[in-house]
C-alpha cells in the first residue's frame, strides 16, 4: 500500500496584490500552473464589504483561467481568492490568497497565503518536486516574510497546521487517529496564534519539513553555517533574499523519528525568533 502524503504551505506577507497588476497576474498564473498535481476546478472571491459572503464559483478548465483570477485579485471589492478541487471522498488541492484589501494595521505581516495538495498517487507527469518548485515561485511572487511547508498523512492534519489549530490526533467524527507527528505541535500553534500579529518578520513559525526564512532571520540565529551544522537539512535553496530549508530529500521520509529529530534541532536553532510562551493571565 502506498504511504499517504499531504503537503501544505502557510506564508505571511505585506504585499498588496490589489495595487500591483503585474504581481497579481504572476500570482494568478501560479495558482493555475500545470505543476499543481491536480488543477483546482473552481475559484471564488471573498467580499470585502461582507466577510461572510463570496462571489459565485468560477469554473477552472485550464491555466487559461488565469486572467479571470487576476481580475478578482485586482478587484478592490474582494479580499481573498480561494481555489479548490475536492470530492465527497478526497481533498486534492486548495489555496487561499489574500489580495491586500483587508488590512489589520497593527499586524507586522497582515496578509496570508495557505494551501494544500495531495502528494501520493499523482497523475502521470506530475511530481512533488515540481510542486515544490511552483511554491518557491509563489513565495517569491508574494514576497513573503517567512513560510512553512508541512507534510502529514492526512489533509485534515495539514489544514489544522497551516490554519494554526491544534493537530487533531483522534476524532470520533472522521474515524481517523494519530493525525499529528508530535505532541509539541499544538502548543507551537497556540503560541503562534497568540502572537499572530508579529508572526512573519519578527517571529517565524516553528520548523516543518520545509521552512522559508529571510536572510535577517538566518543572521539572527547565528548564520547559515550554524543551520547546516546543527540541523543538517537535506536541501537548501537560495531564492533571492529568501532561503528554503528541507529536512529530508524525499517526501517519503518527511514523517518519522529521523525527520522529527531534525525538526526539533531546527527549532532549537530558531529559538530566538520563535513565538514566546503566552504571558500568564
């Protein structure tokens, strides 16, 4: 039986896509890029005037849907675009990208981009490596302050992590168990959620299988050589001022004791820039 793998991403940024037509077009093209293992089947746009309402779903048949998606990103009455391909039984891919119209002025990095893809039993010609290269391009296009790329055995665990929730380990509703890879993850997300107005540039999320950091983050924790020596990531990709660290070479090895040991070693290095404990009440 093939091991199940689901990958996600969660990024924070300050870029107002609504004010940047060229950047908006680039992001739209990446959201329907053929490097997605499964192309989203539709997208909606959340309304700025009423945070509970969204526009009618627009069907996505191919990457030719990018202009319509870019128009929604550039529409000043919209605040977020959402893409997905789901069935009753499977969640293939989803993405949510803030357009830059809804701003919480006190937040260090007020906008977020999150998403997910199934990473096993891929369609012919599609690869996890190709999707990671796509996410690299998306992170650069959004000019993110920092980001994570987690891997779990279920989509539910990915969504819990990228949306800063507790990792569900047992559920009588879904019949699934052991959705997380460590008892420390719920506490990490609780801290990140409490300090969410400062997560992105000042603080970063705890390390995951893939982690994106800026040069100033790396300098603050002792430099690239220290990370190489103490964490021994399998992959380090330079993306301008952004650097991507991947703990193991293959997504097949992204779950298990060896990867968890590297994740905890990375957290030890990142300690000065991780969200601190919540103050006592």
